[in-house]
């Protein structure tokens, strides 16, 4: 038996709709413990709940309040540890832009941690002048000692 073009079209459209429906419900379904499937039909909270009108009061400063967390590679005295700091933290130093910060991180990853502060001058773009500005702001701790 040969199918005519309209019949083939109807069968193809029907199969497509069935596959779409199967995919739609499979993507929103979850297995139940008894081996069945449960379809999740919950709306996102943003569409069903009104935003709260009141704000929570700020926490009171007490001895139990933890201090602000330090950025990666920043010591308690505010110096930046060039062996631990990421590129973003290194850009906080004067004269260190994103490219130089990435060069420092790449150098450290390739050759290991810095043994002393002056080793930083081996990185391209850092000379005596820039090093003079950085000397009081950086340290080598972490994995460098």
C-alpha cells in the first residue's frame, strides 16, 4: 500500500508532536521510589510569591561577629603575598595591570613560588622603579618559605 503525500505529512506531524510531548514531560519528570514517574508542575517562586516588604535588620557588631574575609593572598597586615595572590588581587598593587598580574601568575606556575621579594623583578614589566613602589606592599609567604 502506498501512502499519499497528505497522509505522510499527517503522520510526520503527529510523530513530531508525540516526540516533542515525550521530551517535554521527560525533562520535567522525576523518578519515584516505586519506579514510576512524577511530573513536576510547580511554578517558580518568583511568579507565585510576592517579595517581602520588610528587610532584616543588619547584624549587630559583637565579639562573635567574624572579621571580614581577606582576599586570596592578602595577609592580615594588608600585604599581598605574591605566592598566593591571584591575578585579580595582584592588580590592586600600584603599577600592576591585568597583563602584568597574569605574567606574575604564569611565572609562578611555570617556575614555582618566589623565594624572596626581589625575585619579582624576573617577571617581564617589573623593574627597579616599579619594585621600589611595591616593596612595602608585598611579601613572600605561603609556599615560598
